[in-house]
């Protein structure tokens, strides 16, 4: 998919509607920008609600979480 957009008078980027729809971009939606060579890559930042709906990357027990929390507290206390 390749479309052309424009750069506004104040250097705003205006991606075409089809791209905004494809990425699910809405007004106020956060996006990440990065440069790869001479290309600008734009990624949609998921909302907290979307992240909570995802399968966790790591599964730990409550006991493991409490041990780690205690370890980190001791580390921060010096």
C-alpha cells in the first residue's frame, strides 16, 4: 500500500484517509515515529485498554511477584 500525503504550512504531516483507517488512527491517537534510513515509519501506540486485552508476555505467580517487589524495594533502599 503506497499513497501520497502532504506536509502542511507548519510542517504537519497529513497521511491519507485510507492509511489512517488501515492503522485505526483517530483524532488524538498517539503514534510513534522513527527514521529508518531515508524513511519515516509511523506506528500506532496502543491504548492501555488494548494492552490489557493482550495475552501477557510473562506469567508469574503472586508469590514470585511479591518476592521480586521485595527484592527491588531492598535494592532501592540501598
